[in-house]
C-alpha cells in the first residue's frame, strides 16, 4: 500500500490541476457587468483557495514519490500525502463550483465528473481520517537524524 498510494495521489493531483485550469479559463471567458468574472475579488479568492489546495496536494505527493524513489523511509510522507491530497482534491472541486456557479452543475460541461471522482477517490486506500491516525502513530516513534 505504501507504493500504490502515492500513485493514487498523483492521479488526484492531475484531477485538481484540470479543475484549476477549467476554473481559470471560465473566469477569463465569462463576462458579467461588462468585465470577465475573474476580475472580481470574490472569484479571485476562490481561485486562490483552489490553488492552495492544489499546491499542497502536489508538493506532499512529490515528497512521497521522491522518498520512495530514493529508497528512504516514506511511510509518514505517504500517509501525509494521501490525507492532504484527498482533502485537497475535494476542496478544489468545491471552489471550482463556486467559480462556475450554475454552469458547473451541467453534466455536459464536465466539472461534475471531477467532483464525483474526487468524492469516490477520497475513500480509496483509506480516507484522510485514517491516514491522519496512521501518521499520528508513526510520528512519535520517528527518529530525527542528527546533522
């Protein structure tokens, strides 16, 4: 499970990245009150929150994959990546729906597919609560390397 979980996390990061790109493009294309909606501060805030969740998922996943590649003990990094990525992908989809408003719920548009996927993948290989509990068990027993 330690080796397959970061791959699932990478898949979730890809989904969050696609949701981000959809949201940015929509905020540029959709015009309201004579301006693209991406010029409004509230929409910008939603996109910033989306980016925060995307980046936290991306960097924790990168760290887990790097530790596995280097042959280091990656157990804590894998649990952290899964917890952060599952929540991050779900939250990114939530913020994307805030940006898209009514358009986001149309099946033809495609955002709902990412949203449903974020909910189902959140529980695959353990949900974020499970991985946080596992992380809580590992951290007190970890040795800190001396420099």
